[in-house]
C-alpha cells in the first residue's frame, strides 16, 4: 500500500531535516576540527567529519548532494570518538546515521559503499530473523549479496572448531518482540515536521543566522 502522506523532506535542506529528525543542529559546530583529528577513518573518507558539517551548514543543494553521495557517511563506524571530543557536544554519529538513511532512501549511495551496505543489510536481516545476531547467517547473507564466496573461507572451519561461530542460530525468547521493533521503526520520520527555531534556515538557499 502506498504512503499518501506528504513528503516531509520536500524543499527542506539537509541541515533542517537533521534538526527535525535527529535533533542535532549542525550550526552548533564552530569548525575546530577536533572530530576530524580524532576520527580513525578520516584519512580514508572523501570528506572528513568537520568538512561534512561545513557543507551541511552552507545549505546548498549541490553540497547536500555531495554529502549524500559521499563515502564518508558509510565509512563512519559510529565509534563516538568525535562526539567525545567535540566541545559543542555535536553528535556526529547521530547525524551520520540520518545521512545514511537518507542516502539510501534517495538512492544516492556511493558505489564504493556497496559492500558496506551489503554488510549493514545482512546484519539487520540476521537480527530481524533470529532475534539477535547469528554470525554464520550474517556471513552467508553477506556472501550472497557481494558474491565474495571464497573470501576468508579457510578461516571459518578454525573458528567453528574453536566454538567462535555457531552453525545454528541459538533459540532465544523475544524473537517476536524484536520483529515488532523492526516493524515499528520502519517509519523513522515524523509525517509533519515540527516548527523550526527562528535561527535555522527553513528552505534551501537561506543563510544561517
Ligand atoms: S569537534 Fe565539534 S565543533 Fe569541532 S569541528 Fe567537530 S563537530 Fe564541529
Ligand atoms: S563516529 Fe564516525 S565520524 Fe565519529 S570518529 Fe567515529 S568513525 Fe569518525
């Protein structure tokens, strides 16, 4: 059944939507760069975390597009090192999470992130199906998605022999509850965005105060 509600993203720049959905203001960032200096993945990212925030602050469609198609948002490990270092308490992991969802929703995932996305999906599918993570199921789904069928294949028997990998998923109570959580969280965005604080731009192109 199609969702007939208006798209809350219509016309709003990413910084505004991040504020609505993730509760974070990119305008709190004053570009000290401590997050980028401490991020273990910054060197591999196309835009380090503080660069991404600056792009979002500018609120230009072309920069929003570059953020959504960046590899950075998929490389982020949600390790929280940036959030722990930030003097302004900006939660970059929360912002990255929103950006990944948005990138996926808009079909703008960076092609280099294909395998990362396959891992994310396989992880969530495993939790959805078994009520918790089942590593062998995760590996099987990941391999089917990426066709890396022989990758690490010699490591698996050793891990199984040492009891590090269980072939069968453990029976767990609460499987149905986990499924319900997945169903409930399939809509993560409010249908109608709450009113904006006057200090934030509401439409693309408006300058932050
Ligand atoms: S540490 Fe905080 S204030 Fe500094 S650049 Fe990063 S997000 Fe901005
Ligand atoms: S949470 Fe993401 S952006 Fe922040 S330091 Fe870790 S990897 Fe880098």
